[in-house]
């Protein structure tokens, strides 16, 4: 332990012993009835949209694709049509529709990322489209996921 201007700083093994109980608590498994995390809700929303696209006859080429720092949620194709789909979800419309959360800057970054992806994956796509899929509802389990409202906006931007 060292002191600097009256503050005590833990170093080395003492630091690790002092925070061992905190680390153990954070590694505990969540109970089965715990609410889904934000990341889990996002994965569930993307899975529901992916299923919707498969049912519409699309072939999924990529999911959660990172091009630089930008993530493209879903890349799908149907014939010569290539679709870049951004998935947005919210528990309710209280703070606006989920599609409104896609800012001008995010749309610009998605276009740039799509152009970079197309340069590295040359294929004969005649049409390229940017879609937005939104889910509104409490995405806590399978029943609530099925009850969530799915809206799909083709050629959104």
C-alpha cells in the first residue's frame, strides 16, 4: 500500500485480494428468470428479422458483419437483389418509433461500409437496397418475441 497526498493505493497482490469478492460476484450466472440483457434482446430481434427474410425467399449472406468499425446487421440476397438490413428494436413507442433512431450519420456509415464490402465481394448484383426492420415490444422470451410487432421498410434510405 502506498500513500500519495492522503490517498491509499492498493498495488499488486493486495489489490487482487481486495477485489476478489467483487470479481466472483460478477461471474455468477444469472437466474433463469432474469431479464434479458440489451445484447440478448438485440440478438433475438436480429434472429426474428433473419427468419422473416428467409420466409420472404432471401438467402442470408452475412450477419453482424463488421466493416471497419461499422456493423451491418444482415446482408441478404434474392436473385440479383442485394439487401443490407439494419435492425432496430425498442420496448415501446414511448420515445419514438425505432426506425427514427437511425441517424443520418449511421446511414452514411452504413452506405460506406456497404460500398467497402461490395469492393471486397464482387458479384453480379443488379440492384442494391438498404432496408430497416423494427421490432417493438418486450423481447424477454419466445412468447413475447413472437408477440412483438415486426415492421419491415424496404428501400428505407
